């Protein structure tokens, strides 16, 4: 089931994607014969919302056989624990699609790369991640959940806390189904998992499928060669039950519109 779209790609404007000019991203997508692409730049502060129209202006000047959508990957406010975004819903109105993300430990504010970066007791981290995640998913501006489970995967020993994580994700899936929020299988996150965690990672997506949530795919590319990479994604879907296929960026926009009307 090779995919002809990529619903999560970054550009050089994020500051950690060398060589990812907007022109290069579009050129690469055309070379890969993709039908559609969602450029979703990181929004970590209100001032970065100006990137939405900046990137739209650039893509509008490029001839492309690939349909380009311009959205954002917006973070929750890490100084809070209720899932509030770092910017207002109004400031995101020009985005085609909004991907909601929890990168930083809520209430603490640091980016965990391993459990050594987590200053909280595991149970406390799960509590704060849960309140932030559920609050974010209740926000009507959010269309897609970025890399479900990424924060606990980085900050906790999932040999011990995997079932606790899945329990939270089941709650999140129920809210997502009610609010027409799609979940992504994120190829980049899958590639960062420990072997033990990888064996069960499909359960994060199964929780969404069981609740009736739509599933999309994002490479989370930060370099041209990562665009449309989906090796880990293909391995995940082989383990899923009752999986009926992926939704593209256009599908998600239609899904959200129909849910609102």
C-alpha cells in the first residue's frame, strides 16, 4: 500500500531542516510523483504563524503537479497543562490544516530525548501529558494529532508504562472521534523507538482505529530524502486490525467540514 501523499513535511524555516527550501520540497514531491503534500511548519510561538502565508506565497509561485497544502504543526503551551496552544485559534485561520503536537513536558517546558530528561515522577508525567493531550484534542481548530505517544515514548521507560500510555490514548481516541481529529502514523517517530517499544507501537494506532478515528500518514521529513519515506509505516499497518486505509490531506479537510456541518 504505497502512498501517493505525505501529510507532514517541514521546511528550512523551522531552523533544523537544512536544504529544505520550499522550492526543494515541492521539486522533490514532484519527482516522487506525489499527488498531494501538506507542508506543516512548527509553531512554537505566536510570531511564527506568519510562516503560513509566507509559505503559501512561495508555493503559489511554483508550478507543481503535486497539490500543495500549507498548514502548521502547532504545539501546546508547555507552561500550562490544559492543552492550550501556543497561539490563538484566530491566528491559525489561514492554515489549510492544523496538526496539534505535544513536544515538551507540560508544566516543565523541556524537550525530553530520554527518561533522563524527565524531572517528574513517571505517574506525574502521564497525568500532565494526559491533561494536555485531551485538552488539545478538544480544541476545534485541531485537525490532526501529530505522532501519538511520542512524548511518553521519549520520557518514560515504556517496558513499564506502555499499558498506561495506551490507556490515555484510548481516552484521546474517543475525543478525537467526537471532534473529527485524524491521527497520523509518523515515520520519523517510529524510527526513533527502542526495539522493545517498536514491537507494540502499532497499539497506539489500533486505539484510534477501534474508536473510529481516521488515520493519515506523515513522514515528518526534515530533509529531502525523508519526504515520503514510509518503511516504518508499512510495517505498522501490517499489524493493524480493521484498518481500512489512509486519508489524504484533502480527505481530512472534507472530513472536518462534514463534521462541522
